[in-house]
């Protein structure tokens, strides 16, 4: 790995991880070549932002999100050691045990592992490092972390709350036009299970336990399906909802992955739908909802060619 060949791609991966961390923009992201790899230093104005970024990046979902983005940029070397340092805290990730070091094993760092699919997922960089002034911040680094230990730490099972904390729900037009075959029955029988399959894939790519995260799936994967009365435009809609047992850092990564064209394609989301990511209970938005007005390239009717759908029985793009 070197800054010349991999620095730009790792910068993109780190910037994407910062975007989902709910922190202020960094003051700088600087790459430096070192013996055996490179160090990427990310500096934040506030120590609290550096700490938040470190906390996000060192979760199972966060590191896998970063790895996904780095792989997408072809910037991650084979079987790297990724060290993340923030102040006195440091965490190292590797594909396999490393003699003399304590590392968390992450299969997605292994060359033999299939590259993450385009649908969702992100994670920190294989070569981040400490953060310079004004306030140092966590950044993955290719150089093994300085924590001596002969016995590598196995990949921990992510801890998730035993109850739902967040939800994603869709409000979908059900009159033809604009959409065909949308009804309470078809949402339950077709759209709910298709969406569940997509969500399960996203979670697995992020290293999260699907069976622990998605527990409220009685309606073929959905928690609730609700036909809505006519709105001001006279369009009947059907709302359907998925619940997630996640803590905030993991939810930030998961919801960012779901806010994508790939998730809309794989989830068979209908055109002219509105998609929300909110707390549960409370229904407070955790990221901006999307619809045909603010994401016409994904959800307006012309996008039925290749991203959203205008017929429930339309094959997956």
C-alpha cells in the first residue's frame, strides 16, 4: 500500500465513514507513507468529533462499511492490518491472527472473501491512523497497532438491544397509475419479504446478526402494513414498516447503506414512494427522508427503467 496508489481511495472511504458518523467535517485528511504501509491522519476541530468517529469506525458495522468503500475504490491491499487510533485508544483489525498483537478478526479483510456487493455497506480504512491538531482523530492504519498480545481476539458477536430502537418505513402509491398491483395483500405477500431479503443481505455485509436485529417480522418480514386514506392528490397509499434492534452507531451505518439506489433496486421499492428512517418509538427522523421530489433519479416514474418499480410484479432490475 502507498499514498500514491491507494491514498485517494482510502480518503474517499474515510470521508464516507465520517459522513455516517454525524460529526463535523474534518480539518484535514493527510496520507503519509511509512515502512510496510501508510498512515492516514484525520484531524477534527473538536475532540468530541474525533471520539464519535472512532466509536463509529470501531463497531463491526462501521469497520465493514469502511472496508466496503475502500474495496470499491480498489484501495485496500490483500489481508491488511487496519489500526485505528484516537488519543489513548486504539483498535486493530486483521484477516487472521497476528503474532504479538491483539487484533479483532474481520473476514472481509481477507482476499479470499468475496468483495462486498454493491447494495449496501461501508467501513473504515485499512490504513488509518492518529489525528493531528487541532484535535487528533481516529484513522485506520496499515501498520499493526502497538498492543502486545500473543493471542488474537476472535470476532465478537455484536451486542444489540433486546428491543426495537429504530425503523425504516415506506409510504407507497397504490393506484394505477402511477403504480400497478399495489395493495395491502401484495405488500404483505411480495414487497415485505423482498425487502426483508435485502435488509438481511445488508446486515450480513455489515457483520451484524440478522436474527437479532430483525425480530419484529411477523408480517412476512414487516412489522406493520397499513393502507392509508386518500391524500390531497387523491392517491391511495400503503405504508409498510421494518423495525431494527440497533444502537445508534450501528444504526447510522445501516441507515446510510439503505439510503442508496442499490437498496431500492434490491428491495423492490416502488416509484413515488417516500422512505423514512426514524427512531422507534417516537418517529423522529434520524436522516432526511427521500422521495420522488428530492431523489427523482431514484424514485420518480422515469427511474422505473432501472432503479424503482411501477408494478409489484415487475422483475428485479
